[in-house]
């Protein structure tokens, strides 16, 4: 920031800009035009390494800042620094950047730094919405999303939220349901829902939704734990009104005749 005639001048010699972009669940067909345009305008693209690998058609010829898992603060800081230096930067997240993405952390860091860089959050198709469309219409009425990862949130807190959602009869989309080291959380979640809902309550599981290796499977509360589920999966658990209609998974909203 420069001073002219004793006054602050907020205009740098080269104005930077920062887009926080949601690229959708992974496939190019699930990206929005607004997201593609934001990346196209950018000279620098930052993101988790695997997410950058999903948008090679948009990053050709651009500088890339790739970091691994658990290095989110470093990624956001580097993106801010490059934007403050005058670059137009796209910081990408899978799905929507405001749903378990980078928007919140980036805005927190910008506040801590007192950064004056213009920031625009570009929404994207979330994994829950992408899977819901493949299943049919399970999110037609009130629903919740919960992450079962206890890396950033204590499991006691997550368990309390599961109990509340199950008792409220909300359809729920479970993110980060299971990893190689973290398996008991999904078992506990299933047990909580079985205390409040019939064992035949529909459950849908989607893995790598929108990508060539996509798998979408139907089951119910009594049987879904036997399906292949990992960190790339989303699990949607129906409520007491949810039902199977032919090959579809539907939660009626209650429209009259």
C-alpha cells in the first residue's frame, strides 16, 4: 500500500484478484460456465494436486500451485500472496468451495492479513447434489450434510449432530464416510440412524460421481455397510418418508393432488 500526499492509496501498481472456484464433483460436464470463465481469466491456479489433475483443459499454459492433503493453509496463503502481488488467481475446490471447501479458510486468512485483494467465490455443483441427481430426488425436502471426518471436528461433536439429525427425521448426506484407518465412524452413524428409522430405509452410495469410474449403488440401512465405501464416496440416508419408486430414490415433498 502506497501513500500519496499523506493519504493512503489502496490501488497497487498492478491490481490482483482472487477467485475461489468450485469445479464440481470432477467431471467436465458438471462444471459451471462461471467456474470455467474464472479459471480462464486467471494467470495462476492453486489447488490440491488431485483436483488440479481434474481440470487440465483449463490450466494449460498457466502457473500451477499444487499442494497435498492437510496443507490447506499453505495453499490459501500462497494464493493470497500471488494475488496481492498483482496476479489473477483461481483457488479451486472440488464441489462447491463453501461446502467443505476453501472459501471459509481463504476468507479467514484474508481477514487476518488485512488483505485488500478483491475476492469472488464461484459456486459449484456439490457431491451431494450430483449424487442426488443420479439417485433420483432424495433431497426434495429438508436435509442435512455431515462430514464423518474427525480430523478437524471432534467425534463427540459429530456424534451429537448425527443424533440430532436422526431424531429430526432429516435426510442426510454423509461426506468423508470411511477411510482405510477410519472405519468405526460410519458403523456408529448407521447404528444411530437404525435407532430412529426402519432398517429398510433407502440408502444410496456414490463413489467418484461424475468421473469415468463412477459407481452408484442402492441399498438400505440394514445392508449399506456391506457396499464398497471410501473417502471418495457420498452416502445419502433417507428419512421415514423416503421410498424407492421403480429405479429411483425419492423423498416426497407432499404436494397435494
